[in-house]
C-alpha cells in the first residue's frame, strides 16, 4: 500500500470568530472558536478531511454508568436514533470525552432517558467515574457541500472505507448525496472526527464551516481496511513529526502514505514506525527538522496489522 510528484497549490481561507452557544438543554456551553475554510478541488481524487466539528448542544461533567452518560435536564427520547426518520441507520449525535485519560474518545448516542444518554463501546475502566463530555451533532456529507461550487451531479462521488474492508460510495446529486443504488438519499452519511473521504470530481471548491476542535481526537484504525484519516486542522499543514502517530503503529510493519493534492493521488511520502518515532521509507528515523507534512483539509492512508487507535493531538499542542 504503502515517492514525489508535481504539487498544485490549493487555497484555504480561515476566518475565526467567537460566540456563546446556548444548548438544547437550556444550559450554556463553552464559547467555541468558529470559522470557515475554502478548499479548491482539482480534477481527480483527493482525500478530504472535514476540518471542523459542530457546536456542542451540551458540555459538562457526567457520571459514567455502564454504557450510559448521566446528563440532567434531557427530554426523554430526544436523542433516540429512531426519532430521526431522515437518517436511517445513522446516529445524529455523539458523546465526546473532553478531558482525562480517554480524552478524544467518542461514542454514538443510541437513545436517552430524561437523565442519561445510552451509547456502546465505553471502556470498562470508565464505569463509575465522572468525566467531562461534550454532546455534538455529527458532521455529515451534506455539511461538506453546503458551499460547494462546481460539483457535477452523478459525476462527483466519495468513497469511504468501512471497518470490515468494504467501501461505501456516495454520489453527489442535486445539492446532496445518494447511495450506490442512485436513488436512496444519503446526505446524512456520517463522517467521523479525524476520518477522510476519497472525493473524486471534475474540480470545483468547497467551503466548510464549523467549530475548531481544541481537544484530542481518538481515531480508530482497522486492520481489515486501508484507513483514510487526517489532522483536523482547517488552516495550516501539520508536520509528520507532529502527528503523534508512531506509538499505535506496529514497529517496522504498519505504515502510512501521503499523497499529492493535484488529483492524481501520486504517493509523496511513505512512513513507518519503530514504536516511538516515525521512520522514513528507508526505515531511518525522520529528521526532527524534516518539512514532511500533511496539507490542511487533506488526508492520508494508514494500514495496520491489528486494530488500534490513533490519538490525534489537539491543535493547541502543535
């Protein structure tokens, strides 16, 4: 899976503003940093990473009980997945842990009572502990194209790898997306934090908006798939040495590729790990001063020999 080619510049514009967001629970959440990012798309394929998250509808402390997070003041059933007829098979909200040993881990909300939201996959070590959380709506494919210019119906498409190695394909149509059958609405397809989509188009531009994520992000990496991932930095490139991705990779076995952003998907860099530091294609430690980087809003591909989790660092620590 696991070069150097012509590089075509792209444009990214980021405007930052601050504001207070009142959540749906009649509480006040922390003041987010919001903005927008414009990305020029080449003809061909690129790995595109949504650089923003959505503003939280709740943030605060929560007692973890089994697979539930305690949150007071809820309307019973307000987060139940079955309530959202516009998005069958996809959750609308997720819980993100925002501090502590599990900072950055997130869990889809399946349902809720008046005092707790129910999820799955919570580590047993969190049971009985109190953690800081944020509840956010998911970023979905429709969010990527709200400010699009130049995408062509049934010509532009995205591929998204699944944990089992299969691929989900969505086609752009009439300002939204449809499934592989060319008829089922699929604009509500979730793009999880730190994940990329392989976007193929005849060129154009996207303008995405949202909240700049200031916490770590836990990004699952699956052995059965080639994982499309990327740094959630909407304004500047991130050096390879700042990704903090060496630790979860099996030494001298797992690796990742970066690619050109001219649409040709030419391999620009190949990297491995010794378990502590990133290695170059020749298995030598990447020089600490190396300029090797991942472009903002664009992703890279990771292959792993066993399922693991990359803890993407917060933008505030880079």
